[in-house]
């Protein structure tokens, strides 16, 4: 049986999670294996900065997210064919 997760969280809790995600994304960006991974990680890190209200940090710049419904990036979608 899985224990219940306490879903009560404060703004401080949310900020801490965003900070941890930012650090992970910054590290991923710096040690990525491809330009696409670097771009994705920098973009996601920028969104964390925006959510935290920080304009720039260690070369990463805040980036306001585009929320669902505003844009669909079809270039990021790849259809894989079944190879039999």
C-alpha cells in the first residue's frame, strides 16, 4: 500500500522546488549531449527564472512561458514508423 502524499504546500515550498529544478536544468544545459538538449534545458531554466521573478542568473535569462493553447510547435513532434 502506498502512503498518502501530503499535498499541502506553501509559496515557499513551490519556490524551493523551482530553485531545485532550475539548478538541475542549468546543469543539464551545461553538460548536454546535443544542441537540441541545450536549447530545451536553457528554455526550461528560463521559465523557472521567470516563475521565481529573477531576470537573469549566471548567463540564463528569464523567459515567459507560452501557455497551452497559444502555440503548437510541430517541429518538436516526430512520428516514428514501426520498422518490421
